[in-house]
């Protein structure tokens, strides 16, 4: 990305990473990743976050060009994760008169990430409601702990009504490949933003709801996240989606069927159930093979729809590992307020349903829809009536 103005005084200086294959070494990012950073040019200059070490040279060149010979007064650190603070030590060394502004928790973390960094006398710890005048601009700090690390804060520019939102409102994808710096009505924002939200922040719905309450008390015209495009013209849509996601509401009416099949019998049952549901008028049926699909997308779909059906083979006295992994990920991401149907398969001692039921019982506000359907090795004509009954109860 080239340097671009967001307002007359706020410049985008971030970078695109087109070489990365796994974000956080676990999420596939076929369209790369954006590491956003911004510069507020005023009587005093504030750098809003740095970048990952992977793109440090490009980011530093962007910063130098935007400064045009001036020296930054402040580095605002919203989040200490290395994809945003990876170049902190370098910029601190480059500009020895610059003050680092962050939460107390972030300041305590800084020496953990960098060897021999010396910040003595160079930090300003801020708390909820503190402000920092730059000249024409005044920055007000908003605490956002556990979105999604404990040291996170956000910054509101009272002058241009811009919220620098840290990881909130972020999405996967490099800006140069996903529509550019600004989100427009034509931008496909929700798909990769949803996958990002539920896999990165999904567990922290209560904290996001707290943030949305704070945001409703201030006049925001623009949101500048640390990943993904700047939100402005479509901001109301994104706010509504975040409210749905963080309250664990149902975004799209429909049923998500996730199956893990060893020899194909369980897969046939899952697909047959999908056909039955469609014939009964289910508004949307999505089916996914857990053995071959992206886990993060499956997590996303489980949260998107109000009803989930899990279909899995029994395996070694428990449940087939791809299904166990999927449900375990749902559990650690705070899956809740959903209806769940269960199909199990077993050739001699079916046990998958027992294991899956126990795993879902440990989650909040999960209704298990009966009856559980038990297959013996393969789907037979006698099993269709049980699938029909399950479908009727899922649609009720």
C-alpha cells in the first residue's frame, strides 16, 4: 500500500504482507494480511502502532516518507502482539526523544518481547478517559482489556472523530488484494471479518459488548483497525454485525451440518439430512467435511447460524479426532446460545454421541435436539425415518 490520507492530518503508513501463509501460525490467509499503522501530523506527531517484523523495512520507509524530516513525539501502542508492536524497539532506538504511550499492562510487557530495550523515563501510562493534546487534535484513551489481550486499549481522536480500534473490526486479507484502504458498500467485508472475529475474539463477547457500549457514547465517523480496511461509509453495518456477533446472536437463519467421516457412511447421512432439511423449507443449509475444510471457516459458520448438526464416527472409544478438534475449538471460543443435533456412527460400540453430548454440555446455553441418530456402519433405508424425525425437530 502507498501512503494515503484518511483525514487531512491522519496518514495511513501500514503494510501488506503477501508472503504469509498462516496468521498466528494457525489461520490460513490466502489473500495475505494487512498490518495497519497510522500517523497523526499535528504540532506534536503521534505514530499509531508499528508493524510485524516481516514488513519492518517497508513500514519504516513509509514512516520516514510521511514524516518528511520531522520527528515523532509519541508512539501510541494499542496492542503488544508482535504483528503490531514487532518494530517497537527499532523505532524507539531511531527516535530517542519519542515517548511511548500505552497501558500500564502493555508497558510491563514490553521488555518481554525485546532484549535490552531501555524505556526508562520514556513511557506514559494512560488509563480510561485520559487525554493527550497534540495541537489541533486531542486523543482520548479507551481501555479495552481482553479484546483480545489484557493490555489492549483504543484511542479516540476527538477532533476528526476517528476511533483507532486495535484488533476490533479487523479482518483477514491484505488491503491491496481485498478492495483497498477504505471499505465501500461493494467491499466483501463480512466474510473474512467474521472468520477473524470468531477465531480471534470470539471468546470475549462480553468485553466486546462493553466496548460497543462505550462507542455508543461518542460520535464516531471513522474506525481505523489494526487489520483490514478503514470503516467509514459502511460503519453502521459493521457496528450492527459486531453487536450480533458479540452477543452470540444468530446472524443468518439456517442450519450448519459439520461431519467427520472415516469411510463415507457418516458423510452420506449428513448429506441426506441436508436434503431433507432443504425439502422441509430450511432457509439455508451449509454442509462441511471437517476432514478437508478450513477449521477457522467451520468455527465461523457454527457461530453464524442458529443450529448446528454434528455427525461423526466413533473412534478408539471416543469420537473421530477431526470432530473432537472442532468441538474443542468451539468450546474454547465460547460457543453458546445454539441448538445442536447429533448423528453418530459405530460398527460395534457407538460412542461418538456420548462424547459429543458431554463436550457440548460444558458450554453455555446449548440445547441438544433429540433424537440422536445412531448409524451402524452405513446409512440404510431404515435410518431415513430417524433423519426425518431429527430434521422435523431441528426445524421446530
